[in-house]
């Protein structure tokens, strides 16, 4: 009898730290600078972040570290433009 291999991470070739838009949005909400899923899709489009479609439902995965960098860049620019920046 063959054993079934269980991989807790989805198969996302080329992406070391795959997350869905929903997962990334939930993680960024805890930073104090939330980003909804639509904003993350815009980051992916504007910064040409690689995505992978997985499974029959075509779930989209992107690199969490790439999304963090894109979010940090835009958050820093927003803070510099505001009066709250030192």
C-alpha cells in the first residue's frame, strides 16, 4: 500500500513564502497599516510581483516578503507625505 505524502504548503513553484491575498491582508492588518485584498492585487500589478495559480479553483499565491516590501514602500511614502513623519 502506498503512503500519501502530505505537504502543508501548497505547491507554488518559484515562491519561497507563498500566501494568498486574504492571508496577506490578515497579516498586514495587524501592523496598524492594513491593506485590503484589492490593494494587494494593485501592488502585484504595479510592482510585477510573481504569482502562481494553484489547484482547480486557481487560488492565487504571491510571495509574502515581496508583498511586505511593496507595502512598506507605499506606507513609508504615505507617512513622509503626512505631518506625522519626523
